[in-house]
C-alpha cells in the first residue's frame, strides 16, 4: 500500500516538473516572439525613415533638374555657353538613377551633391544677370545702329530715287533726241522704167510697160541727225498687202519695232544734211505686176521716214 502511494507521489512530482518545463519553454518562446516583433517594428521604422529620406532626396534632385533646364534654356537665349551645364545635367541624371541602388546609397553623400548643385545654380544666376546686362548694352547699341542704318537707308533711297528720276529724264531726253534725229523722206515720187530705159511719170502705169520702179525722194534737213552712211530700206506692197521681193536681186529683211520686216530693195546713202536727192530702184524680175493700187514705205535707223503710192492698170 505504501509502495503504491509512493509511486503516485513520484508521478505527481514528474508531472509538475514537466509542467514547469513546458511553462518555462512557453515563457522563453513568448520572449523570443516579443523580441522579434520589437526588432521588426524597429526595422520597419528604419525602412520607413529611409524611404522618406530617399523620397525627399529624389524630390530635391527632380527640382534641381527642372531648375537646371530653365537655366540652360535662358542662357542659350541670352547667347551664353551651356556646355558645363549640359555635363552637370548628365551627372545629375546619373545620380538620380543610382539613388535606387541601396548598396551605394549614402544620405551624407547625396546631401553634399545637392549642396554642390545648388551652389552651381546660384552661380549661374549671377551669370544670367551679367548676360542680361550685356544684352541690354548690345540691344541699346543695336538700336543706335539700326537708327543709323535706317537713316542711311533713307538717304540711299533718296539717292536711288534721284538716280531713277535722272535716268528716266535721260531716257526721255535720249528718246526725244533720237526722235528728233529721225530723217524725213520728202517729195516722194514713183516712176516706171521700161525695158528700153524709158521713164514714165504720173503715178499710174501699165503693167507691161514696167520693167523697174524708181522711187525718188529728198532727205529733209535735220541738224540733230548724224552725218554718216544711212541704210535706207524700200518696201513695195501690192494691192493685197504682200511685199514685192526677190532675194536674188537684193531683197532681204530688217528689224523694226522688234519685228522682222521684208524689204524690196535698199540703198546706202551718205547723209550730209543738204536736202540731197535719193533714188532707189526695184526690178520686177520678169514677173508682171497685177492691176491695183500699190503702197510705198521707206525706213531707216528704226524709223519709217516716208510713204507713197502708185497705181498699175
């Protein structure tokens, strides 16, 4: 009986010992769980703080980047050099990319970089101010030069207008002199010559009695005209308006008012301003002239200087 009680007592003792061990283990487990939780909370706080720090730096770098773009654009507009700023911009973009790398990230280093960027931007503000002042001086000088150039342009235009006016006057005077120098074929007559050399007068001739036509006129006095050799062209137009011509016997062409005209015959005359008489002959070349009224036109030096007519019956 005593033995059985003693065994029960030992079992109780072992049970309480086991419970004590379990309780101790639970306490240890609770301690570790709590400690781990505290460490996780601390890590979360560190991560949160670091994230906020990185976000702040990124925002600062973005702001500096935008301001740098403004500075580059303004300095370019003012005519300054932006090479160093372009290099700085590339370096800034590289820093922004490396901000994501946790292995190389250092808040202290980025703080130094931000201060360096801000210092450079401040220096560029001074440079922009100087460029604006220089541009203001240049603009003032340009305005003065523009005023001078405008004055010179005005003078040049006045001079050009004067030259144009003189040119017009000279051209008009030259045209008047040219017109005044034009000769005049006066007292124009048309006679017919037979094959035997008999000359008929009166302006009306039978076709079968015409072997040649003789056109006679006097060159009127003209003190303005040059006394030199004059090429005088004779045109004989039949009743239908066709020009009598024979290239084999001396007919050809000449220019009048920009047009090419056929002439029947021509004569070179040494003009001496003495009302000299001029004869120009045209042979019909064996071709009979048809009945009707014929017109005579005389030209020289670009002018029509006389005209007349005769009749074939």
